[in-house]
């Protein structure tokens, strides 16, 4: 069986500019996630970053990517619109997309959801987060218990300005009392999109085994599937038509 081809994209700024973040992710968030996923022999993993030519997302890379994982925070505005359009087109054509944490405000997430997804409550206090599994039979929740507990995380709270998800897999509760829709599934064209909330750069969230399990499960859920042929535009009738002339 052919391996699923995964590209982990990261703006890769905090890790190079903040010593605390560099201590947690010395090679970058993309390398941490990619390293864990790469231990799975059924996946072929590559990484790409913002400052590479074409943000590392050339036509060749995108054509060879089954699922794209996206992490961004402070440099959403630096992502070129033409690259966003190419990624959007690939998702509509069947490539899976997993959007992580602060990439809720990324251009690609907003382009696919059609709204300003950056609006929510937040607080960086290192409080406990408990992600409750609300769809236990969903493939993305495979192998998990009733919840995932993260000792220290940034808080995101409702209202989160997103369209109602096609499927909601996780709801987060935070120590300060807020809740948040943290595992949201969408279908766009032929592609699948999953938003997964946890992952602030100041905390070792992407070293948490259950967080990696969710991302790994999401890769398989979002992978392209062979579907039936779709036709758009003007077509000839399948059956003979009795045409009535208008006088």
C-alpha cells in the first residue's frame, strides 16, 4: 500500500526568536510534529516553512501532498495570496488540511470557511485544558479515552466565529471556566478540513502523546479518497428532449 504523503507547514518564527520556545521546540514545531508522525511507517512526512521560496509550497510539493498540516501565529499576513489560492484549490480538489491552534486566523482557514475566523476569547495563563471527546465513534477520536488533559495551555473561549462544523469531535473546558469548540470537521469540495485547537508555542503540547494521536488520526481521516466523476457547466441531456418552440 502506498504511503500517505504529509507536509507539515510552520511559519517558524517563535522558535528562532524566543529562547523559551526554542527550548521546547529546538528544531521547530514542524520538526516536532513531523518527527512523531514520521515514526509511522505508513506515512511519508516532509516539512515546509514560511521563509522558504514559495513558502515551501511549490506546485510540485502540493501535487505530492495528500494531507497538509498548518501552524501559524504572528505572520499570517506574510503568506502570499497566490500561495493561499493554490492551497485552497488543492483542498477543493481533494487534499486534506489540518489547521492547528492559532492558525484559526490564517488566510487559508478563512478562505475555506468564508468568514473572519480570528474572533474569539483568549488568555495566556498556562491553565489546565480538558478536551472532552463528544463524538467517541469518530475516526479522529480512535484510541482515546473520554478526554485529553493538558496541564498548561493558552485559553481560547467561545464565541468562536466559525460556521457550524459538519462534525464536532472535541469541546475544551479550561480551568478559568470557558469552553471552546476544539475539534471541528468540514468538507470543502472534494477535500476534508479539521481544526484542532491546542498547541500554543510556549507549552510542550506537541510532545503530548494524545495530541499527536489526534493529529495522526486526523491525517488518515482527511486523506483523499477516490470518488465518482463530477461534471460542471453546460451538458447535453442524457435522454431525448421534446423541445417546445416559443412563439
